[in-house]
C-alpha cells in the first residue's frame, strides 16, 4: 500500500520539485502528465487543475477533446464549462446520452439539442437530468411535457422535475401543477408548492403541510396578492407570534439553482435582500457544517416603513400587538410563513479575525479529531462571547448586512453616550437556528442572525461591554429553539 501511495504522489512530487513558472505553465505540465496517469494520479491532477482556475479549465477542455472520457466530461460539467460543439457531437456518438452528456448538452446553449433531450423524458432513469438540461437551454416548448411526468415519480426524481420547472420559469406549468395537487397521487406536495410560488407569483400561507392542496384549491390566481400580517398572539412581554401571508419576500432564503452534474437538485441556499445575494447559508444536510459565507453587500437600502421601525427600536421595553402593527410595512417584506418576535438583552463581542470567531479555531477546539477546514463568514461580525455547554454545544453569531468597517464613528459614539446614560436602543435581526451532527460525530447548534437595522447600535454595545438589546424576527420552526437558547444564555454564570 505504501508503494502504491508513493507512486500516486510521484507526479505531483515531481511538479513540486521542479515547479513551472506561473499557473499556465503548471496547468500545461499537469495536462502533459494526465494521459499516462493512473486513476488516483488523475484525481490529484484534476484537483490541481481545479485550483488553477481558468488556466486549468483550458487544459481540461483540451484533454477532453483528445481523450473524450466520461470522467473528464463529468469534471467539465461540474465546473459548468460549455463543451465545444464538435467535441460534444463526438461524445454523443461515443458515449450516448448518459448523465454527463445530458448535462453537457444543457450547458451548451444550443437549442437544437432540445429535441433529443425531450425524447429522454420518456426514460424513467434519465428524465430528471433531461428536464434540467432543457430548463438550462430555456426550451419552454417542453414545459408542459415535463410537468405531466410528475405523476409518475416520487422522491428524488420528483424533485428533479419540480426544480427543472422552477428553473424553466414558465407559468405554463401552473395549470398542470394545480391539477397534480387536485387529482394526482397522495404524495408530499412541498416541492410542487415551491414551484407554484416561483411560477405563479403567489405565496399563500400554509397552516400546515397537510393543507397545501386545500390552500391552492381555494386561491384565486386572478387576484393581485395582498401582503398581510396576521394571527398575532402575545405570549409574554418579551415574546409573541405572528404570520405573514403573501409576503413580498424581499428578505428571503432561497435554494440556489441546481449545480450541473450534482445528484441533489436542491442543495445550497442563499440569503437575499431584493436581488442582491448577501450570504450563502449552505445546505440543509444535517451532518454537514453550518455555513454562512459573505457573497456581497450591495447598496445600502432603507427599510420599508423606516420611520416606524426606528421609533419601535428607540428603546423597546416589551412586545405587543402595537409593536407588530408599527413594524408591519417591514414584516410584509419577509417571506410568507410563521414567525416569532423576541425581545432580548444579549452580550455581543465584535469579531475582526477568523481566529477570534466561533466559525474557526475557537469552535473546533472542542473536537478531539477534527480533520476539516471550517469556513467563516469572511467579514467582521458579532458573536455571543460564550458557548452554551452541553451534549449539543450552542454558538451564537450575528452578521452584518453592511460592512462594519464603514460605520460612521460619530454615530457609534452618539449611541455609546446614550447607552452610558442607561438608554437601551435596539437592533433588529432576522434569526434562525441550525442543529447539526457534523460528520456524524460532533453535535452542535448555531443560532444565526443577520442585522436588518442597528449596525451602529451593536458596535456601540460591543465597545461598551453592555448586553445589546435585540428584537429578533425568527423564521419557521426555529422559533422555539431560538427562544430556548436566548433564555438559556441569560441563565449562564457570567464568570
């Protein structure tokens, strides 16, 4: 085994011993060595070419043109690279329409390939990949045939088809999806609901997952959607519940488009404000790391109903129906769903480096045999200074929606003076919780928040070492979990 590993590493060792000058030359040398390499060596060389970016991509496409293997094609597809038309024609002849060829056809931009891909919708094993390829080509003449195939499948194939319809973006699928809800098989309807929200422009509130069919059956699709905040219930002076119906979803978390070549059509998600992608929030995989990665800030945008928001946040002492009504213009900008609103005072420290962050070294110190490289948001942020210990350690992290290094010092000083006088202005956060069992070895929980309003206030609280007053808008099923964590943190020994 040692001899085999040594042989596998020999090519890369040779490159390291005599490195070419620059990434283009290194990529070219890797391409020269690839044809004679064994499987493990090829895997390593493919990884090297991936690291070299566009220089590596050019070499990979050249290798594909010469060797035309399914393995190389899968690598090209994974990177989202269009295959030159003559090479793709040859691959179709030599390999037939197997999954990587289907994916490559979808990435080609060549609408002439739509007819061959449409014929694959009849193949139970290939129809999902073919549907996504047709969506990437924008071949809307196949929208209805894709939608009609839904009744034949459950599970992952069903998800592939609904995601394809979402990415096609064609409202012609809506009547077929409504018919599936009314007359189709008694299967989970969550993915059809997502597709209908995307394609119909409507986002009705679902009392429960079992009511999806009933809700859509009773919806007048000819009427203009009217955002409403409803079902307000005050649980205590610091906690209440409310629902948003037909929310405008200007602030939302949504699935990214399916990655070419992936076996999972729904995976990564992105937090967006308007059209601007702010943070990648990772997948729902329960054994994967929690992730929150900065994608961009975009221009500063005023909150809806900014005057009322600032008035509510001036120094809130309790929550009530009046709080919800004052914040209603902003709450209508959220996604449709069920929410909790919490009022809490929590200590927050300002984090400027990865080494200070729960996302990096501090968290992994609790793991006895960590082998990965945890990510961090890539930006200054705030966090709870202590973890809540237990069988599932809990960490808290608050990320900005505008860069903290661009804050106005005079405004921070003004809030610091108010805090020193005993005033408690609040910041407004969108929050949620994630429970993970990382690599099936390390259970942990993250409570995450993104600042909607109050960056200067939080900076002032952190500098003063005074617990920050927060109004938390907690989405979905995270409500009870976040409330439990907030109360649990308040009971920690401050030592």
